[in-house]
């Protein structure tokens, strides 16, 4: 399982009802269901990933989250996950609203385009940078909504959603050391946010 998915898994209580949006091959849900006693449901638009989930025995539906989550009732899950998928959707505001509708808690992880290494490469080379967390060239990347940590903080405030916690990620996608917390928008390669609607306690 990817290091960032281990970070996300650690943020989810044992036994929780989990909805994983853009669940990929189902690796996270497989861990949560088999090892951590959760019940889970995946949503995936890629047919290859959809069939990979089925191969693992993971409950999954094929759907485009940019169209909302009409098949899921209000409050039907404890936690909804959007891991490394936010920057690939066309309607992030709708996706976040729907997350907060179907679950009390959301977890959103993404790569930070404000990371110092990317800034330096763009400045010195004059080209869109690639890295371990950004391996694809600009013309093949699924990330159509690049953002920084600061961008995401402002976006959440505009959506009436508050961060209830955040884990910073290093360039491998694992939990970053404490030094990065001094200037996270500059030094963290990514983050996993725990979010809740403002109206929640």
C-alpha cells in the first residue's frame, strides 16, 4: 500500500463505515476491511481500477463523483475519503459538499504544488516539474486542479468546512517530520486533512 494511504488509514477509527471516493485498486479499503474491522464501499470511474477492486472482493460502484453522490443517503457513513483525487476532479466544491453530506468526517489527501522543490525546479528550468509525488509530465497528469496547502485552507473556508486536523507528508508520501510544520506550504510535499462541516461540534 502507498505510504500516503497508510497515513490515511491511521486517521480512520477501527470499525468505521468508510466510503472511499476514487478508490483506485481498493488497496486502502482492503486494509481497512481485513485488518481494521471497518465496513467499506468504493467509488471508482476507471474501469481497470473498478475490476481490480472486484478482484480483491472490495464492494465498489462505477460512478463519476463530479456528478455528486446520489446513490448515498445523508449520514450513511462515518468517514468519507478522497485520497489523491481532489486535484483530478472537475467540480471540487460539489465533491466536498457531497462528502460532508454523506459522512460526519472527511479525509482529503493531496500533493502540494507549493513545495519548495517544485518552486525551484520551475524557477531554474522554466518547465513544469516532475517528482516522486508528481511523476507524470504536464500533458499526461491527471491533476487538473493543482493547488497548494494555503489554497486548500482558503478553499475550505469558502465552503463552510473546517480542518479538524492535518498530517503533513514528505516526498515519499509518508508522514513528514516536525520541521516541515514550521512552514508547511513551503516544506511539505503533501498533506492529509481531516475535515468537518462548520456546523458540527
